[in-house]
């Protein structure tokens, strides 16, 4: 993983980038990680080379890129929140999708943002969920509207 440029970012933004990188590098089985805002925009990505979907007419982004993961996380989040509302079940805390060739985990962050992880099929789901909860605990209180705006601008300038 190539480290994204954090020059010029606030201390909080740099800390979130570090936490995200640490999640990918330290937790066995994790392919990629993304943070998506409540309105579906990618705020952070462990895959800086593929942070945004390609412009019309450009070459397709590779399968499994962070842009794909962000889209999937946003869709899963929307679907599960709608299901919880229909079932009068309160807020969605975590969703896990196990597939033959991989797993996707989605965890809510206190501000309505979502943390998404794409992992190997043989990953230790408990370890991944634990580390995601640590990230959410550390990130949830600092994801202010100002920081989300800073992260969005950082993602746009990286394109």
C-alpha cells in the first residue's frame, strides 16, 4: 500500500489516515478499507491509487478497488438501515457478508459515516470486528463536519 499524502492535513485527518493504514497493515486478511460519509462519499481509502471512480470514457477501475468498496459499503449501509427502520429495530451497528472468495464488513460510525472492510474468506471475523470497533471508537468523536469536508477535499485533490 502506498501511503497517501497527508501533508497539509490537520492532525485529526492525519491520525485517521494512520488508523486506516494501521488497520490494513496490522490485521491479517484485510484487503482494503474505506470510510464513507452518510451521503455516500468516500472520505478515506486504503487504496490511494484507486480512490475515485474513473471519469466517463476513461479506463475502468480495477475490480475490488476502494471506489468499488465505497459503493458497496454505501449500498449495504442504506439497505440495512432501511431494513432496520421497517422492522423498528433501531440503528444498525454492524453488517457482515460472507462470500466464497471474501468477506465484507460494514460498521456504523457515530456521525452516520460507515467503515467498510474487504477481507479474505479465511479471515478471523472476530479479530476484524474487534479492530473495526477500535477504529470506530477512535474516529467517531473526531469526524466533525469540518473534518469530513477536509477529507472530501483531500480525496478530490488526490484524483
